[in-house]
């Protein structure tokens, strides 16, 4: 029973302690540690005995079974047209089970062997979740029909007719969310008799934004329709001054998605008993939607090489991703921020937590614990790429979910940021939030979870230094408004965007803004407070809408605000960049000297030819132009930056037909290769939430100038507004999309 | 470049997305995501070039090298008797390197090829840490000798004599903690020339509790001597009314321990740039000291079976554990809470963060998100073991470390709880803290990290329910004082304990206590607020000091506080329990009926014979007695619990000799097996911090009644007070120890 050898009293010198055998540490044994295993799986269940005797029978044995109440049948009333699903807003779930929401009554019909006698008969409806049910943990809940005998869930008899009792059941508004098994138990003098376990009587209980006592209560029907019920969304990308849209099929009601979401929690080994708390559920899910640490749902890849998976730009919806994860139990390849945010959104809406995807333009990413973004120039004003580390993402998507925050002081409930994109230093793990948007706006970044991190994403300074030859550094410019330039989300009930920057920040220059920044600094947010004198020459870069493959002229305007002539030794650099701000290839480098008269301005034109950038384009076709320089007369440095997102060609999507439920319609997708070169390995996807299953076609070659047309028949199953949308994606051209709206009549 | 097959326009039906190949998700690629890799290793370094040219040479080529300043030698002044180590309190480290603390000046001597001319010559001392040094990240720091040219670290010339310059260097008080490489660079007209990389010139920079600007500043020399410098400690265990002690050799200055602590951070992949922040360092370390999630230092095992490792009770110090982890890079077997706390303490003291091990008696452990501990009795008052889940640990050890908390509002700095024992639900990961002790005391549990969790460990209610036959539950008793009964730590500078319960809680019954509990409830701490009427009969269990193997009488006193006769149907249960409160074996069960006269009392005696419990004893020999019952006249339930820790036989440790440095002494350990049975596979360890290396002997058999004597020669190398202590451990008898104090004269 011990590792010591059989020596009698032999001395061994100080020897190293044995490491764990076989290269992996043995699993921590729970013997001696826990009196019972901790349930972390909703799919594992325990059988509850059909008979529980109270004790030894009396001297004459058990009394005869006659006349005791017995259960003949239980009707879960789970058809979509029955009141349970309608009143609980769960008719859209493609599921054979009863799905209801907590904090709100639902009903079942119990058929007994004889009429129920309220004064004599005792029965209970029992709910059990997980493998080690216990009443004190809320994993075993008996519900009684009588007022004077209530457990945490309320029960009442709504109607009695012959042998049938209609019972109303109200799960408590903070109960565990997941799949419960249901039993009916009757009490007989010799013990408890209950129904056999029957999967068809299982009940899914979800979060309830319609119930005032639920932590996710959202008192706005329009928002609830958008943030819980809407299956189609728009995710914004591009640049703050040139916004692009991406349609997404969240598919939270599709067959198998709810089970996949519960599986995500099971795979995370999250204790069952924590699953009623939206704070814990969303925090855990922010870790599980990405595969880091925990073999979660999606593998991140920003490299441009997606050989072993699906390019992040190619996805049109979440269903495929979640169902693949559920069936293979392995992370799915590949995601970037909007894919994480979209799948997370599906997870949240599916479980009933109101949520939306938001996009932050110029999002600072705290790579390594330094909340400022430093750009280092050399003595002449040229960017020193070796010493400039941090990147600002052109945009970044995360989620907001709605809940109260009983763990925080008053005032921090409401929308909470959660982010499933694997960041580098969110408390040392790949997860983020929930962080109160109110706390971020007011600089109260001392509250959990990760509020300081999100604050930096929308508030960081961009600090420019000039590095002298002897290694000393000089601060030359602080840009306090670049980061967090705009935060957008889809407007509720409309197909337009809503600017929610005000939710995150007070207006620039207000006293509130100053107070917030000072408060954040007290909580350790590092900001640059000195204000180096500005150069008296400004460089203005234009906002341009350019198509991929276009040649264009870039006009830089140099404005002299002084009363003297100014001569600027200029560096004009153009690079292809990833949307993460990381540079890929510098395709333009010029060093003109520009002379500007007092109070005058000069325009310097640079011709950009597509042949110079086309072959280096990565991913989302962003070009980053940096103009820096040194004023000869004053030695001051001037800087300016601009990201231009090239516009992709569009897919034409057309829908024809009557748009009536169960009548066939036709969708047509058209694309013309606008380039002279051939596109290879082209993947086209079509998706129509509620009307069409997701479909995919592969085209090995699309020669320059040629067109493809893809026609698909479909039959809408459901009335209402929706869209049919398509994406085209190949290594040479990513993120091409198009969509058409339809309004299906009943 | 894509997975799509070579079909031309063939349709494929909605197909599942490809999962990650080969069963494991591919590593997230950083291309397109980061402009430079993020340094997470202190052992990886980059070479800095010896020559950095400024540009192309002039028309006549490079100027001749004559008369330019050149570096001949650098003296790190790292001998223990030189001022650097003395003034930085680092003389005790067994290390060949210079070890200093941040925020405090140290000096080096640079020998040039000729006298240094302050007005002409330019040089810098450069410090580099990690593999991607950057000035803006604090991973590359040049230090200049001139006032007008300072970087974040200050430099000055303290003395010049001939060619030798003595330079004073002051690392900024929040710099990164770890091992830096040092270079001296001189500027020549054609570029920078610097010393070659030389490991002997590496500098370890530690946290500095003596520096007012350091976040770990502790303004109390006695506490600093204890919590940073003391290598020997006492860890308390047993029961609050029968306290036992365990000596521990922290060994934070032993050879290799500092490198092992840096390796722990490297293995955690903690970004180098975070390693100056004691909040992040301690939080990360609380995760890394245990092996869960991250292949950290110690594997937990509470099972009683330690076949493949060392029994937790057997260790006498941290050094073996840390050095084994450093050499094998695999988790070490096995630990329980005090081993985690002790090794964590070594880590913290070694890096210079003041820390101490504390013991909380009756520590509530939140197994699954329910902050109350529920005990369920049946209708007759007998404990229903199937339905009673939670356990209260007899004691639990964690660490306190001292630091400011700039991330929180004022008033939460000072001692912070960190806990490396793998808990179940500390934010879903196996780590805990830093949680401000002040925040815990005042119920401000909304602040990070894990304050609510620690609050529950010292403040939970024990709630007793009675479960009726029909499944309904009735609250019968709430004990609000059992949990967190006492918190102890070793007193600074003394070999006694200090009761620090007041640091965690206001006195019971005060208005402050009520306010705190109400505040905690607002932050989601669940408490039981109803006060069921108490039974009018009390059961009092005695405090006993019993040796392992003794027979003894347990006298239960039943006190009737009413004016009527009372009859109690009693259940007396005695179980062997782990120190985690988990029951192993019930060895006693009696059901006497006790009758007590009005206002009278009755003593019920139960004889406990060792033969009944001896063969079932686990681990730390705890017996748990539970007395419950129902008063026949009133139907009320009475309950009482008591844990008795049986006392083990002692080891006799004797030290003889003159106790003078470098003079040989003799340590003698004696043990007599007091039992009639043979002890097998006995491991005896001897340890003497500062005077003797850790030693171990194995005895395969010690027959009942026989003795062993182990004599060991040793030669103290260092003056001062210390202790020699020994442990004896075998599967049949754990946690036997003894110690002797010595005061070595110089």
C-alpha cells in the first residue's frame, strides 16, 4: 500500500519525490473528499424506484392494493398548438418534448384509476435532473397539489373531470435550466408508488425573459422578440465610416440545437446546480464556445489557411456548427470573432437568455497586460515595425446578454458583455464576462467579470513615441478617440443598425467622460496623461469606397496651421492588413518631401494600382495606409492612419414565387467573376431561416469574366418575414454575399 | 488550399462541418492575429546583437575604433557579503546570481578601457527579459547614467576611479519580477556596441516588501521577517478546541527553489509582462500549485491510498516537491490542503510577496453553488445520509498574502486570501483569490476574486431539515456559528499561534455582524433567515483528548430547560470521518430513550472501545459523533455534533551538541509502537531548516511495543534559531511528529 521498498531501516539520501506515473497526473480521487459525486451532466440520469417502502410490513403483511390511487396515464400537453408551448413562447422549437420556461405555470393531465379524492389521496409530481438528485440542491423537486404543502415549485389542481386531473405546475423562477425527467408519485399506506421513467415525459425548462422574477426578465416585448425569438440576424463589419453587413442564421429553434447547447454545458463539466444562474451559465459558455483550454465548440484561425476546415467567412449560420460539435464531440474548424459571437448568440437565445451580437469598431486588444497601444517611430518619423507590437482590430464582435446582477451593487444589471473569442489575458483563461455595460460606461471596472478588459477595448489610448538613436523614447502624440470609435448592433424589429456607442461611453469632451476616465485610472487602468505639443501640420486621409481590383488615387491633404512655411519629410506606407490590424505585406512605400505655405494646404496624390496589392490581399481585403513624417523647421512628428476596406463584388439573390406557406418557390443566386484571373475551389452557400435548409455547392473553377447561376426550389413551412441569403468564399476571394427578403403569408 | 472536392458544380446536401482532424484541435495559429509572439517564458531569451549600426558608413567608410569607450569587465557585486545582497535581504538565497528587489538601488562596477568622460561618452546598462523584448512592455529596459536622460528605471554614477565606474541602478517598483539578462552598451559614432550575453551577469529581480512604492510593501519589520524571511513555519490542524501543530520547512532560499518558482510561471504560460503585478501572479499561482486544468505542481488525493506517491501527511517541507516538479515537469503526488498552502507559501515568500498559512476551523466547502450546508433528518430525527450532501471540513488551510489592491476601491488592500487547494466551483477553475480579507469581513463580496466563495467558507449556515414521509421538508434548526469557528496563523517572530478570526468576522451578535450578513445577502449570498422555535432540550457533547487506540467513555449530557418532563427518542451515531467531514464508517449506533425531569439533566454514557474503531481509522483519526432525537412530548427535534481528533503517539526528537556554526551535532529520533499490532511500511523523515538537509528512512516493520531509534550527525552552517523536526507515516498510522528547537551560535 506504499511505494517504500522493503529495506529494513536502510537510509536513503534526500531523494526527489515521485512524479505522477505514466506522464499524466492521475485524476483527483473524490473518495474522502466528497460524500457524493457532483453532478455535471444533464444527460446522465438516475432511476428513481417505482416503489419505496416505508418500512417492514405489519404483522399481517401488506394491505391489499384495492382502492388505492394508481396512475394510468400522463399527458404532457406538448403539441405546438396546445397552450403550454404557446404561452411559454416555445412553439418554434423543433422538438418532440415539452419545452417550457421557469417562473411561469404550465399544465399536465394525469389520468388516475379512479376519481381523485382531495381529502384522502396524496400524490406529487416529481422533477429530477442529473445523476445525483437532492432536494436541497434543486435537482429533485416534488410538487404537491395542495396549497398548504408546497415545495419551492408551486402546484395546483386546475380542473378535475372523472378520473382526469389537470395540474398546474410553476417551476421557481431561479430553478436549474435543462432537461428534467418527470414522475408522478402516489402515496399508499405501505409506501410510495411512482410512474416508470419515460423519456417522452421529459421536460425542458428554460430561462424566461417574460417572467418578472427571472434574473433574465426583459420588460420590452419588441426586444424580447428580437433578442430571444429572432432566428435571423445581421452582424456588422467593415469600417466605422464604411459599414458592411453579414446575414446570419442563428437557428436556435432548429432540431437538435437545444440538445447541443445542453451538451456544451455537460462537456464543460459545469455542475448541474449552477445551471439556473445566468451569470455562471454565460461565463462558462464564453469559455466553452471556443476550443481553447476545454475542447469547446470552435477552433480559432486567423491565418488565411483553412485547408482542414471551413473558412470563417464561409459560414452562414450556427446550426451546422453546433450539430457537428454535438455529434463528433470535437471542436469545429474554423472561427473568427463574428463566428464565435454568432454561435454564442444561438446558445443564449436557445436557452432563453436575451442576447445580441455587437460590433466595436477599432477594438483595442490587450495582448499582454498593457492597456495602452504604443506605436514607435524612429527619429525621422518612420514606423519601427519591430518595436511596435500591439494591434487594434478594425472591428471586433462580442455579445451582450440581458440579466440582473445580484452579485453587484444596484445599478449594474441590464446588458452584460460576454465574449467567446479567445483573448489572451482575460484573467488567464480564454473567456470574458459577463461585464456590466453600465459599469464599463461609468468606469466602475473593479467589478467582475473582466470589466477592465472590455473598458480597454473601447477606451484605450493610442500612444506614439519617437525612439532616438541612443535608445531614449519621446512621447509625441496621444490619440484618445481612435479606439472604440463606434459600437453597433441590429435594431430590434428592424433590418437596420442601431448605434449603441452611448451605452458604452459618455460623449467625448464631456465632464462625465473625464470623471469616468479618472475613476478607471484609480482602478488600475493605465492611461497616458501627458499632452505633448501637437505638430502644426495635419495630414488628412480620405474616406474611399473602392472595389476589390480597382485602381484608385489616394489624395493626402497636408494642412499647415502655422504662420510659417513648413516642409515635411514624409513616409507614406500602404500595407495589406488582417482585420485584426496585423500587417501582412507592405505594397507601397514613398518618401516625398512636401512643402506647405503658411495657413495653406497641399494635396499629395498617390496612384494605387490593383496589380500591386491584388496578389497580397488577405481575408477581408483591408488596406492600411500610414502617413508619418518630420517637420524640418520644428522637428515635430506628424502621423495619420487610415484603414480602407475594399468592397467585394456582390452575389445576386432573387426569390420568385407566391410566398405562401407550403407553396413552392425558387431562389436564384448569380455571380460573375469580375477579375481577369480564375477563382478556384469556390464554395457557395445558401440559407433561408425558417423556409429553406442550409445548402452548399462547390465550383472548382470560375474563369475570369464568367458567371454562375444556381437555382434552388424550396417550400416555406412557416409564415412571417425572413431572408434568403448566400455567401461565396474561396481562397482568392472571401466574404462575398447577397440576400433577398421575403414575407411568407399563411 | 481548401477542403472542397474537385466536383464541378455538383450539389452536396447540407453536410456537417468538418471537425478538427486527428482528435485534437489544432493549435490556434497566431498568424494574422498577433504582430509578434507573446512572451510567456522567462527561460527563453533572445540574443541582442553586439553591434547595431546606425546606417550605411560615410564616404570614407567607418571611422577608426581608437579612443572610443570600450567595456572590459562588469562586476555584478553579487557575493553574499557585498552590499547588494545584504541591503536587498537576499543573502540567504543559495544562488550564484545577483538577486535584488525592485524599487531599491543596487550597484555594479563597470571597467572601461579608459576613464569615462561624462560629457562625451554615452553608455547604457540594458536589462532584457523573455524572448520578445520591447521597451513599451518593460521587457527591454535601458538605464542611463545621466539625470536628464532617464528611462523608467533610474541610473546614476555613484563613484568613478580610474577606468572603473560604480553605477547605481534602481528598477522601477512595479517592474516585471524574474530573471533578466544584463548588457552594457556604449555608443560609438558608427553604432551601438554592447557586451556579449553572459549568464553570470543575469539578475533576478524580486518583489520588495521593504520598498514603499512596491504593491507588496509591508511596513512592519517583524511581519516581514516572518512572512518573507522565515523558512520554518507551523501549520495548525486538529480541532478548534484541541489544536494540533505541524512543522514545515518552507525552504524558499534553498538551491534551485527560486528557479523552480519561475518555472511554475513559465509552465502556466503566463505572459512575462504580467509578472510584475502581484494580483495576477498570485491568482495564476493559485491555479498552478494544483495540477488540475494545467498540469501544475501538486496532485490532490484524499482517498487514503497513496500507493503511487508520497502520503500528504508524510511531507516535512516544500523543497523536494518544487525541485521534483522542476526536474520532471510533471505534477507531484500527493497533496491535501496544508501541502498546497505550504508549497504556495514557499512560492510567495521566495518571490518576495509576504505570505502566511492560515487555518480555518469548520470550513464550509461550496461543492456545487449552494452556499448553505443542509443536513436532512428523517421524521424520527435520524440523519438521512443519502440526502445529506455537503461536508464541512474539520479545518482547511489557505494562504494570506499582503499587497495593495489598485483594482478595487480604497480600503481593500492588505492581506488577501489565496487558495491553491482545488475547489469545485471557484469560478469554474481550480484556483481561488486574491480575495481581500477586509472585503470578506465587511461583506463586500462583490469584488474580485472569489470573495463570495471565501465569505461562505467562514460564514455559512448549517441548516437542519426534517423530511416527512410524503417528501415535504421542515426546517428545524439553523446553526449560524458552527462554520468558521476560528482562524489561526503562526504569530510573527514567535513559535505560538495567533487567533485572527477577528480579521474575517465581527463578533457574533454585534450590530456590525448583522449589517455584514445583510450586505452579503444583497450580493447573492444565500442564508437561511427563519428562526424555527428551538427544542427545549439540549444535548451537550464533551471535549475530550483521547489517544489513538484508547478506550474511552463518551458522556452525553441531556439538559431539560422546560418545566415539564421530557422523553427523547435518541439516535447516537459515531463515525470515522476524513478531515473533509466525509464519513467513512459508522462504528457506533445506539437508540436509547432518555427521560429528563423538569429543569433537570441526565448523563447518558457510551463506552467507546478502540477495537470498534481502530480498524476503520482513516488518515487523521477523526471520530464524528452525532446525537439527534425527537422529544416525544413536543415532537421537536434535538441535534448535536462533535468531532474528536484522536491524538497520535509522539516522536521523540532530541538534539545534542554545542549548537555552534560548523560544529557537529547529533539528532536522535525515537518512536515506540504503542499498539499491539505491527506497523508496516513506515517512513520516517527528519528535517532541520538551515542546519540539516531533509532525510528519509524506511522501516518495513515495527512490531507492536517495539521501538526504533535513528541517530543522525549534522553540522549547522548558519547561526540563528531553528528547529529539527521529524514525521512518521505509514498506512496504519499517519501524522506522527516531533520536534526540538535549537539556537545556533555563530
